[in-house]
């Protein structure tokens, strides 16, 4: 397993926050994102190497009705 970078963890944390703000479960998000429920759990867990990619961020922005940049920090980490 690789180590999660600061930027990757930042994105993961922002997506988890949005998911919880909207009252969406990991399963509901997985269905909306067209991925397995296990994928969302793996991304949110530090035990696995799964990460969101740019396509995911674009689709997540549609799901949460926000900009893809809302998942990224204002300044580089």
C-alpha cells in the first residue's frame, strides 16, 4: 500500500464532508457515481490505495451541485 499524500487526503476529506452534509451514505454515493460501495469505503479508509480521479471529481461536483474546485485547496499543499 502506498502512502496517501496531503492533497489526496484533502480531497478525500472534502468529499466525505460533502457526502455527510448532504446526508448521503457510502452506498448512495457509490450508486450515483457508478462505482462499487467498496470503492467509496476504500477511498475513505487509510488502509487502501483507492483514490478519486478527475472524472470522479467532475461527477461528484454534479452530484453535490458544486464546482470540482470545491474539492481542492485554495493554495498548494
